[in-house]
């Protein structure tokens, strides 16, 4: 079938709309008409080739849409279902068999390889060199997407579908880090370094979990203000202050948990330095490949833990519905992060996101 997609042709190039061809779904695949799709920082990392992803490509990995057709082996969704698209995993390796799908041994290949796991491609350019697809098993910057049964999540029809795409990546990453990975208990203290969509999702989840002290750290005043409204007990601009001293003044004795989302090496070191004994610093932000950070080894001797988190340790088919129920109950008001754009406005949406004017841009692609 013919589709329209936003293609990035070369490193740091603007997205351009093109007509492409999409294959019919294979036996395990799901054809989804994309209603809306979020833009995530990872899309921009790939556009700028901070990760080795082949170009030209159709990116996008926070899709939401309506099932148009399913392969013969698909049983969990059917035509007409509303779905959110999430990350891809092989389903067969040791981590997958343990239910740890974000840590799939083929995770990079499955999500950044821009092909099916058998190496084939379902997206084609009618004229000229082929365009790569299957980004995160979806490539949702398009009118239609081929996903698989493994990375589609059926969602209720009574929640606005155009709002839900970011639950499949950025928002489940931040909220899942708090609720699934760290299981932050009531009364705990937490600092969140970076108050974009992922950080604000973590702050909302921490409030829902009953964390006592939640400190948002960012250089954007508007985002700090929003963080305070969404659950942060304190906000902190690290410019012009000693971050360690400032956090110690807020939480004497150190923090129980720190989430590092900025992907800046000095911030990961700071995250470890401000932990209380037995505290945990978790890295979520994706830095360019090869980025290194130094940590005082003696600091770790006091029971402190440093760990990485992918996708908030979420199983999307379980966690996305949980977040939707929290939203319905008023405990996860992620609609306050969102600004809508049309697909043809993708470059404007990216520009607004990069300069901090929009927290979570969502591209409207088609009517629900």
C-alpha cells in the first residue's frame, strides 16, 4: 500500500514527507493506521547519528492508532482495536524469557537496526534507494505502520487515542523507573536530574507513590514551575550554585534515590555524590556512544548503587493500562505535558522541543 512518511535522509537533516510503499502484514505482524505519534529525544539522537542507525529512515516510536489488519498468527488484537505501540524485543533470549524484555540481548538490533529481526524490510521507496523502517518495531512517523503482536498494546476506546502514544516510551520510562525499577516507597527522597517528559513522568509517579521529598533539577524555569505543580516538593536550577551543597541543604544526609536523565557525565557523578548511604542512582538518559563518567570508588563502598534503566523495566501490555488508569484517577496528568502538531509540522515540533518551548510534542497523523 501507499503511505506518507516523514523521512530523515542524512545526518541532522530536516524531516521531509515522502510517499512510500508498505508491505502487507506477515503472520505475526499488525498493520496500524497511525492516529498520532509522540516525538522523543531518542528520535533526535538517531537523526543526529549519535547512534549508528542506517539512513535514510522513517523514525518515530511513540505511535498510537487503529488496527487495520492482522497476520494469521495474531490473536491478542483485531481490526478496529485502539492500540499504543511500544519497543521491540526478540522474545526468545534469556532476559526475554525471564520477562525482562527491555534488556533483550537483541535489543539494539530490534529497535535500532531498522529492519525486521530476520533482516528483511517491509518499507520501500518506489524510486531510488530504499528507506529504512521498523524503527523500534514501528516507524510511526507515518500514516501507517507495521508492528508485531509483541509491541502493540490494546487500550480502551474511551480515552483520547491521540494522547496515548507517549505512554509507549518516554512516559513509561520515567514512571516505570519509579514504580517498577526502583519501587520507590512512601516517605522516600528522590531527585530528578532533568525535567523533560521523562523526568516529569517520574515526578508524577513519585507523588503517586507517596515519596516525601521530590527535588526537580533543571535549567528551564517553565519546566521547574510545572514540576512543582505536578508533585515536586522542591525545584532547583543548578546554574550558579554548588549542586551537592544545594541538595544537601534540602535533604540533609543525602538522597535515597536520584534519577539522572540529562546524559551529562558530570551529572551522573553528582547523582552518586549526593546519595545517602545505601542510596541508588539510576541512569536513564541516553548519551552518545562512548561517553564515560568518573565516580569516586570509595563512595560506592557505603552500600550505594548505580544502575541503568531501560523503558522503566516495563512490560507495556501490563504497564501502559496501569498508567491509563492512573490518568483516569487524576494521579498521572500527563496531558499537561503535551502540545499537538500536524505531521507536516514535524520540523517545527522538533525545533520547539529542542528550545524547551514544548515538553512532549505529539504529531496528529489521521482522525481517530
